[in-house]
């Protein structure tokens, strides 16, 4: 599916463009934003490569990754970077993740972003299952994943090697039959 253009009352998911590199670099280059992610802060050059790969994968057929800009619906300003990746080990399943600018924390954008991704997954892509993983220390992510309708499923021990150590991940999932369509579907 290309291009993705999904919106709710405040936010929009859209394809990334080269004009988004600096905004993504602000997010992925932040120590605060990446403290609970599976990687350390990225350089501007690394982000340039991430955006270029995301743009190239957007037009692949079949498309197995949706790396998208999360933007203000009215302003179009990028406030986050989100990703839905089809899981090659499960039938009709995907994993989701993302990150927001720090000034977008605590006002419901994370929950809305997850709901937009789930709507894309279940409505547009006809998937059966979506899952997400978070750092055990990221309590905000726990709250937003539950608020978006996902269920905590368990712990993957020693799942991610970051900052010189192995870290567990707490997993969440939701099935198609558990997903309520949103008003804009």
C-alpha cells in the first residue's frame, strides 16, 4: 500500500520525505528520547540513511515495512517517527514501534499514534495480529499500549543489546477481533 495517508482529529500518518530528515534527527538524536529504545542516539548521517531506506522501502512490492512520519494533522509538522513491520515469522502479523519529540510527550499523541498504526494494520492491511515491545523501565509506554487496546503478553529475556548490556523487553499484542474500528475508518 502506497502512499499511506491516515488521519485522526489531531494527527496524520504519512510517508516520509527528504524534508523530514532534520525533524527525525531531532528525535533519534536525543538521549532522552532514545533512553528506552533499542538503540543509542543516531547521528544526522545515520538518520539520513534511515529516511532514505524508509523512502525506498515504501514503494517496494510487496511492501513489508511502513516507516512513517507522524505529523500534526493541520500543521503537517513532524512530531514523531513510527514503524509497522510485517513479521516474516508469523502469518498476517506485524510489529509496531515509534518515538515522539519530547515536547509531544504526555498529551496523548503516543496512544493516538498506536491507534492509527493499528487501524492501518487491521483496516488497510487486513492483518490478524500486531505486537509491540517496550523497555521494562518505560512505564509511559506501558500505559499508552494498554490505553490503545493492547494486552500485555509477557517478557522476552535478554532481547535487546543496547548500551553495552542485554535488556529484557515487555511485549504487548492485539488481535484483529479485539480491534474496534475508529470513526475515520
